[in-house]
């Protein structure tokens, strides 16, 4: 039996095609995932991401704990209200999960982890937290709504009182702020059932689409009212199908498909998320250092196919350095052709071909992200 | 929910067949199939003149989500293909039983039609 978010009935009322995703009954699309993709690239789209797991970490030793737990350095988070993308590694340097860390206060950090990995993440985090005296509190009573697209910030802010609007529009990238529920309940465009809107709203300028926008964490009891207010403000719903094509165009990894516990972040194209800062003994550090010293055996590359067809997970990839496989592959609605991430042996890959149902098709190796803020990146469209 | 046109015959694998007279049969995929696949982005059709055999793959429809074989519901010769689908595969999403038709077979053995599902029997396979 799949779990449902509090927005489940709204998805169904909007005609969503529902699928199981990480044990959750979630909307795949509301008719056309390509239309929803373009909506986010060109205007503003609304995603229910309440299946994601919000975990609050509290205690005097939270920062030292996170220095050990994740491979990116939480010391980059200098001011409260800043967020960091990071991988949580095991001792072998494999990726247990990827997550976002929000610095709320010196004794309170919030992390958001994947739904599909929740059951292994929580025991791991709890075990790691114990020596630091850090409490680990899951927040299942919080919902999460992502508003993404070039007009997303303005449309969301239009629901807020002047002060709150200024606060969220003043956020820099990866910045977050909490605003009182009254900021939306009392505003002219906001939630009409003012008395019933509790809040607060946690608003972060983050996302998984390659567009500007916010991810909003809201009490479950307020999620439907917020969703409907955003629809009235002209933001249309978008499903997991569009979310997947948007994030892959943006070159963002999907846990379980692009990396897992058998892959190090250095092999997953995530070396930029690993901080080898002096003297910080994070989980997996010695394994990663050994891998670097010996030579990282595999690499993740971006592929574009100019011929018809769609690159898909598991297809063999033939390169001069050996055979690998497609990790995430899809049709890119923004580019009108197929794109993929592939893991192949290290070295000069030369000319690359993908085996698509028995037929070898030439593909081009390109730097990714493929698309950023509505624009194809240099070299992607040859 | 989708309605299944009563004048068509179906395969369990969601292809439909319409008798056009003169031993010609038009083939497409059902509304249920297009909805399950989602937005189509490529269609690979047989060529005119190809011989196809019942139950064998002779076309491919590819959506953002998945690639799926289309099986020949009848044996025979392909005498027409819907070339417009190459530039507008989404026509199948919009009108699976109309402008989204895929190809026409001149049947070698029209009696094979009797082995296909009537509309109500096909509709019954979609429940539950």
C-alpha cells in the first residue's frame, strides 16, 4: 500500500496519472508531461514534493556532527538561512544518499533526504548522531511544495504581505527564510481562509529543475490552502515526469539511478560536492583519498543524441576507454532530442556509441548541465 | 475514462484494427495505450511493401517514459503508412483512433480477424 501526501486528492481532482514512487502514490503527469516541462521552463510550475523526508537535527554539537556525516563542508554555511547540497557517504566512500542541509541556527540544522532512501537514512543518521548528542527528529507533519520557473518567485511572493514578500524576494541562491503564517493568511492574494492558516512557511531558494524558484516547507494542515492559492496566482501543477526531464536537463543527479552505495561521488560527477578541507575526518574520506591516489576508475559523462530515438537507463555505452552504461536517459523537451548521463571507464572516451536495442548509434559527449534557465548550454546543440 | 470504439477489433497488447473494406485494415494503438505511454516523441513505422506477420513487432512507439513495440494484428502487406506521424507523434496522444492511425495492412488471411478481441472484450481486459 503506497503512502499518500495530503495533496493526493487534489492531484486526482486535477486528472493526474498516479504512480508509485519510492513507496508514495505520486502524480506522474496531469495530462502532458512535456507541456508541464515547458510550463516550468517558460513560466512557473508547482510540484508536490511532500514525499521527501524532512529531518531536524538539534544539539550543541550539530555542526561537528555534520562535518563527519557529509562529504561537503558545512563550514561553508556561515550565516543562518543558507543551504548546501551534499552527499552522505559510507566508510567505503559509496553514496548512501544525497541531501540538502539548511543552517537554521548553530544548534539547529535541517536536512531533506530522499523518500526512497528514508528507511536506511534515518537509522544511519541516528547512529552517527549519538556520539555527538544530537537529536534526530523526522518531520512527517510537514509538507513540501516546489514552485519553479522564471516567474515562480514573483508569483509566490504575490501571495505574501509586503514585508514577507520582500524577505523571500531578497533571498540569494540557496538562501532560506521562515515567514509567519500570517504573512500569507492576511495578504490580499494569499490564503482566503485566513483564520485556518497556521504556518509558518519555510521558504528556500532551491530546486531540482535548473530554474529559479522556491521550495516551501509548510505544515501539512496548510498545504492544500497554499497549493490552491498558488494555482489562483497562475502557477500550474507539474508531475514527476516533468521533474525528471527538468532535472536531467539541468544535469542534476537522481539517487538510485545516477549514484548509489557502489559509486563514489568522484565517479558520479559529484567531485564538486566533496570538500577535502584540512583535518576534517568525514565518513569515507580515506576511501576517497585512496581512490584519488590510485586514479578514479570510472567517470560520468553527458551525452546528446542527434538521431531519432531515446537514450534510456541500462543501455550499453561503447567508448575508446571501455564499455559503460546509461544512468539517466530521456527525451529532452527543451532540446528536442535525447540526452543522458553515462558512467564509463576513466580515460579518453574518443567516439562514443550507444547500443539501442541492438543498433549502435553515435552520440556526442558534452559538458552538462544541458539546459540552464531555459537556455541550451554551449556545445549541447551542435 | 476512455471509451473503446465499438467498430474496432483489438489485440491484448493494445493495437486496434479497423476494416476499411477491400481487404484493407487500418492499425493504430488504443487510447489506453497512449495514455499509459504518455507523451510520444518518436514513431518508427514499417515501410510500404513490407510483409508483416501476425503477432510480430513491426513498429515502435517511443514516449518520454518508454519504448514500446507495436505488433501486427494481422499478417499481410503494408500498403500505407501515416508519414505525418514522423513530425507529429503527439497526434497519437491526441487522436489515437483518428488522425493517429499508424499503417494499413492488406490482409493475407482475413480470417485472422476472428481471433482478435471485440471492443467490449478489450475494454474488459483494462478493468482491474
